[in-house]
């Protein structure tokens, strides 16, 4: 009996000694993990600093016969707090990192971590029930029987063990953050080369690139973590804007941001519906994000790619009419800024500058500025004549190779355009006869020196804005054929 209890004490000593050392190697992580469990920041700092020392104190207390029973009581109370905190987070649908073994091992709270702690608690309770008199065997009395040389050798071995633990901890830390660092370097490389006119590549983009505000969000159907097929159309029936988060169960920045997302979801529950687009297995996603929220699983990033979201975590807003309502917020800082914007609005509706840094200050929701242009047949066209129908105003040029490639796409659009779909209006500079030779039935307005197009914030070709039936701008400037067609949800014929 006493030998069995000693074995239990040694096992618990090893577990909590490793846990304490692991937390000492990552005090900041211990504090952050404590905050993730809902502890106020000031108190979390105190607990995060004290916890590893408490675990080590209790662990070493198990080694001595005179203190083992008291240490067991302390460990049982500590484990009860851990188990209670985990169960509470699971009840709330959260899965914060437990940081149980600090630098050595950390994983989201799950049934596995709860069961593990329950097992340790049962072992600790067995020591308590054995009573103080049941802890007669000491794990350290034999040290007194060693020679001086043996004791020196033991101290040296202990030192090597501690140093090895420290080395393993730092190696674990490096490996854990290697992927994140590589992503950050790649991110910075993209940003720093944003205006580089060297080799053209189609496989990379700025991490904040996305569909223009006002564009029709692409349709999709994905299974949730229970296997149920969820259609985009059904999500729109929520009658609230959809705040999408592109995440992954293996994404460390996603894990770090998750506690804040949990707070935001409660705070903004009356304003928008949170939808997570993830990947991987249902089990991994439930362990990371919980099962009491909308988590949809894609196979090959087909949906995130359709939204041009290429980084995790990324967030973006979709209005109740299925149109894009925000630019992509890639990374924790950008996501926090997006959330701050949502907090300030009683009803979520963005008024975003449609132009770039050097473009005109044309905003979503504004009426078209006054202009007067001639069509190919000599008719004068002014903004008030566009009222009553939706229009896709497109800045075009006969000297633009991308515009010339777009001509066949425009003809395809003209063949399938429905009665209620926007009319295409091209604003272009050049000779009337040259434009007639294009063979387009859409309205073409001659905009000499691109004066009106520049006034509308369209300084590159091809680019476009969407105007509603009231003559108001309802999208930001879409640059390039793909983004122009995304404004009206037209899929080009391959």
C-alpha cells in the first residue's frame, strides 16, 4: 500500500514539476492563458506569475513523507479549479489554450484535457484518503545514505536534467512559432513589393486584397462540423449581416485571437451573425472553436479563395442582401479595427471611400456627381437619365490591352443579361468610329481626357462602380475585369 502511494506521489511530482517548469519558461503565455479563462487582466498577471511556483512547491512537497498529505490537498484544490474553469469554457462554447504544460505543450481545452485532470485529481484524492499516516515512505530519505561522490554526481545529473528541460522548452518555442514567422515574413514581402513592377505573378496578392465593397458575394454550400450542408442563401435568412472569419484549427494567430472573438460574438450578437470558414476535420475544429457556433468546413479553400481571402485569420462583412460590406481585414490588428467600426454603428452599413490614395473623394451612398457626356449616336446623357435602373459605370480605353480582352466578356454579358440586372455604361476616350467597331450594344459615352471618369475616382482601366436605381453609388471602385464582374455576380465563360 505504501509503495503504491509513493508511486502515485512520484507520478504527480513529475507531472506538476514539468508543468511548473514549462510555465516558468513562458510566463507571458501563462498570464495570457489565465486571461483567456475570463480572469481580469490585473488578477491574471498575479496568478500567471504565481501559478508555476505554486505547482513546483506542491510537486516537491509530495517527495517528503511529512508534507505529502498537505501537498495532496493543495493539488486537489488546484485541479478542482482547473477542471471547473475548463468545464465552464466548454459550456460557453469556447476552447482557449489550456497552457497546461507551458512551453512544453499547450492545446485547446477539450474533453481530453478535462479527463486528464480528473485522473490526476483521483490520484491526488487517493493520497488524501490514505491520511497523513499513510505517507510513511519518503522519496528523498535515501539521499542521506549516499557518499559525497554520489551526491555530487546526483547534483550534476539534476543540473543536466534542468538544462535539458530549458533547452527543450526553447526548441519547442522556436518550432511552434516558425510557421507564424514564415507567414509574417511572406506578408511583409508582399506588402513591401506591392508597387514593384518586376515579374508578374498570378499566385500571390496583397493579404488585404478582396472583392470590392458592393460586389455580390459568391454563392456556396459547405458542411458544418456535424456534417449538415449549409447554403449561403440560408445564412442570409438570419436577417442580420454576416461577419465571416476565415480561420484554421492549426493557425496560432487564430488561437491567440479566439478569446477576443468570443467576447465580440457576445457583444455584437444583436448586430451581426458570426460565421467561421475553416478547414480540416470536424473533431479538430470542435476542439478549437467549439460546436455551439457556425463553423463551416471547406476542402481545398474553395470558399475563402472565392472571397479572395488567402490568410488566416481574416474577417469580412456581408450585408443581408448578399453584397460585400467591408474590405478584407487580414490579421489581428485589422480585425480589431473592423470590430471597432462595427461597435460604432447602430446599424451596420459602411460608407467607404471608393478611390485610392490619389483618387477623388467619392463615397458609397453619395449621388453621382453632375456630368454631361455624348453617346456614340450623339445623344447627351446626364446622371438624372440613369435613375430608374441599376448601372455598372465602367471606365474603358481602346488603348488598354485588358479592356480589349474584356470586349468578348461584355458581349457574353449582353447575351445573358436579365431585365432586372444592371445596364452596362462604358466611359471611354477615343474616336467614335473606333468604338462602333467594337460591336457592343451597351451604352458607350465619350469621356474626353477621362475628365468625368477621374471625377468618379476611376483612374485606371478597366475599372467600374455600381450605381443603384436612385442614382447613388453602392460600391467602391472595382479594378480589373474579374472584380468588375464580381460587382454584378457575373461568371465569365471559360
